[in-house]
């Protein structure tokens, strides 16, 4: 059995995430303490007590989701005997989850990852004036069709493909008017739905190039190690292990398409038969069922999930 461990991105956050793990397992509590110390504030209090409006600020959401994922991973290691270097074929993460994957694989320290994600969230938010950008999910059209829709809708503005999540689920991002046009064009072209997303900035498009430059500077000052497990990168949908290449891809990732559909398909083609989503929510497990039905997908974010995993460990 070949297993991949994957880490969720923005949109999976909920008030209370990770608290049950922290209450029950000291190794989980230690992760939240480390993140709080790295940021110089009690992010854990926002995660567990809210309000949701504060938690969903991008600068909070990104390190918070990483903290929840790494806490769950530490519990898996302590309680289920997980050893990523031995048990995993690949790691991957959706957008900010790529940082979680790198921390899980020992490429980045948890403290550095928390600070990078705080900066990433702040820089992405600051890259465009509020209200000038937008994102929309286009459902029911394949990637090539949505690419054509985005090109037609741009009309000299930015309308890029932000996420290729699964067959029939593609997200576009860019200038608000262009994204709204894309929704209308997509419906005309047969999309089942075109939904404007509630987001604070137009992620993964050219409008936030200044955030990519901010990450280039920040990553240059951070120690990046070769991961213990190959990372399937968002930008290339292919494995990467060289630290300099990881840095370069993390910079490109800010404005590039998250190629999640291709990433999961690649892992399945390489023989992965089980995908374990570590952290909050079940979004990636759900997408896996649409991308590669032959891959069994589970989500682990609560104590009972850890117990179930321990009963059927990775190396079984």
C-alpha cells in the first residue's frame, strides 16, 4: 500500500479546530504553543474561541490551518506510530497547505512556517485594494473550457485560473469585473453553476504579484531542508526535493494555478492507493473521490480520527 499525506488550504477553517487534540494530547498542545510563540500572540485563542470573522482574516487563517494540521500530525506520530519518512510516498498541500506539507516533512520548522504564512496572508491581502478583485468557482466545465472562458472574459483585465481542484471544479481569479464576466460566459457555455466566492483578495493570480516578491525576500532568509518525503508541488504537479527549487516554487505559487487535480492524479499514477488528509475539514478527501476514485481517502483532525488511523496504520 502506497500512501500520500495531504494538507488543506483556506476555506477549511472553523472555530474550535484543533482544540480537542490540544486538550487530550500534550504533543498537539506543544504545536499551538510553538506557533503562538513564533507569532508573538495567542493565535490558538482565536482558533478555539473565535470570533470567526477574526479567524477568517487571511493573516490568521493561514498559520492557523497549518497549526491544526501539524498538531494532528504530531498526534499521529505519537499515538499511531506514524513515520512519514517510512510510511509516506508523497506529501502535498493545497495552496497554504503546501507550507504545512513542508513543515510536516521537515523542510521548514514550525516556527518559520508560522511566520512565513503570517507574512504570506498579510502580503496577499495588501496586494490589491479591497473590492477590486474577486474569485469564482466554475462548476461543470473542464479545465480547457474554463481557460477559454477566462480568456474571453478578461477584456484586457486579469482573469486567471487560480485552482484546478477536480474535474468540473475550477476557480478563476482576477479583477472583479472580469471575474463577473467569466461567470456569465461560463453559464452561457454550459456551466452548471458559477459562484462568486467570499474572499478577501484575488488569490493565485497576477494581481497579487507584490505578495510573490514579499515571499521571495522572506524565503531567502529562511533555512529550507530537503524534505524527508518528496513534495508534489502546486505549480508543477510533480515531485520536488531540492531546497532552492522549493523556494522558487513557493514564490511562483502565489500567482500561479494550484494544480490540485493533476497533483492527485500524478500520485495515483505513481501507485498511491490511500490518501490521508491531515488537519481541519474534509475538502481534499472529497476532491480525491472525484479525481481518482480508486484512491481511498480519509481525513484526520480529531481524536477519534487518530484512533481509527491507529487501528489501520499507514504501514499496514
